[in-house]
């Protein structure tokens, strides 16, 4: 190869451009065959990553499910080059966003169905009536009673009536929890109707909280807030089974996967963990709580996160959750953004363990008008929404 020397220019910017170009040549000729995350991070820090690699390049390493010692080959695809902000306010320029090309080998709930009652002062054993404000569906029974045989301690909570708008039963399980949101004290059956002489706990509203009572939406189907989600905790933890989740408020209860799966980072190499950045992630919550207009975003700093509608090159309900990723624009084959509730087979994500098996995959954007649903891409390629309690798979993002 014949190298041409640049015309001398004394400006700092031109000198840096020249240096970066020479670094890119050296890197091309000296890059290791296997993924070296420290080396890739150096390229990103030196500003030569875009010169080195094209959108769509993959970097593959092994990931292990520590709960059963299963190992998977995880290709991380270069989605996007962009600026990111660290928690101390530092801006890093032209950083690579890498997304796992395939869907995770199992799902994790975005949120467990949450407690319908928080008990800051505790709750004595006894029989209680509970009511629901409206029929969510024809299957929703409005009046129930249940009997606890053990006291709920201060800071505990009571959950139950999960997925009640989707199925009809004459009894429903009710769970009392300790203050950790993990320990189930007992499980009893609620029965339809009011019990004579029972203590009345009040009425759950459809989509708003009232005192110690949660909403029907959260109690039946979970909460769609990325900031407090079980999935966010799972993705950003290296803790063992049982250790990666803590309650985010007084209604939060543990996801089902807490007792069977170790945190996502536990399966990653130390080099990978040390070289990905905890960057600013902007996510707008639903319009049910806090800010009815939905103009106040949640800010988190995450090493691992899942994409928003906007980053997937899909028309958002609320803009500001990140710029679109070039990989998804190219994959869509479109010059305009993809539409909600339309079908795009070209953006289907397949399972990491079976590349012919199409999967539902989570997005972090809340379905804004309710408390309990988030957006995702169906296994058919439909851009749709669904309840937070579902344990859908995911295709996570990281930034070097």
C-alpha cells in the first residue's frame, strides 16, 4: 500500500485527524483475531472506531447462564456511532453502540404483577374485603374477600388477582410478602363476594393509586417504568440467583426469575464488563403518574439497556429517548420511520440458541397511556405493546 503524507497543517484539529488516521492504519494491521474488549475500547477512545469498523460488524464472545452452566455464543453487532454522557457529566464522542444480534436464551419479566396493598404499619391476620372500581373486561369480578392466617410485618405488602382481566376463576391466589418484597409469608385463596364482618380495605382505582392501595393495572399486569423495572436490575447485575433484585418502592414484589437466574453480567467476561460504559439513558414514563403530560423523563445510567422505539427507527409516542440507530434504519429498508402496529418481518429477532426461532423482544419505551404495558417487537415483526409481567426475551445494548 502506498501511503501519502498529509499536507502540513498546524491546527490542533488537523493534527488529531492525522494521528487518528495513522492509528487506524496501525490498528487494521495489528488487530487481534479474537475479541479484545480493552483494545476495542481504546479504539473508541482514540476516535478511530468508525474508521475501523462498519455498521453491522459483529464481535462475538461466550456468555454463560450461571444458573445451569449453559454457554452461548453472543455476537454483539455495531448498531450506531454516537455521543454519550457519563454520570459525572463527561461527554464521550463517537462511541460505538453494540447490540446483541440475537434474542436472549430466556425471558425476564419487565415487572412482576405488583402488590395491590402496601402495609407500612403491617397488617394483622384476619378476613378482609377488597374491591375493584370497574370491570376491566367481562371477566373482572369487582368484590372479593380473603383471610390471612399470619400477620404481615411493617413494610410488607399483599399481592394477588394477577392477570384477572384475561381469565375467569371463582377463586384467586393472594400472596402476603415481607418487607423485602421477596419472602412470601403465605398464599391464600380469595373468593368472590364480600364477607360479613370482614375489614374493608377499600377500592382499587383502574389506573391511579390511592393511599396504600395500588391501581388495578399495576396489580393485574405490572409496571412499565424502565427506571424501576426488574429487567433493568437483572441486566445491570452480576449477582447470583436471588441477589440481583431489590424492591424499588412499597408495592414492588420480586420477579419469578429471581429464584432461577443469576444477573446478566454474571455470565459476561471481566474484560467485557470493565470496558462497557454506564451511560445516560433517557426514558419517558407513562402519563398515568407523576407528570400527566409525560414531559418529565426518567434518567438512568446503565451499562446494559434495551432499545427504545426511537432507537429502533420506529415512530415514538414521545421523542427524546435516543436517536435512531443506523443498523435498524438499514435493516428496515425504509427512508421513513417504521409505524406502530405495523408488521416488518425484516426486524424480527431470532433466538441465540436457534437462529431460525423468531422471538418476542422487549423495548424499554412505555406504552404511555397506561401503567402496565411496554412496547416490543413480536415474533411476527409486528411493532406492538404488551403487559409488563410477561417474561419476554430481549436483545440488549452496550456502549464501549
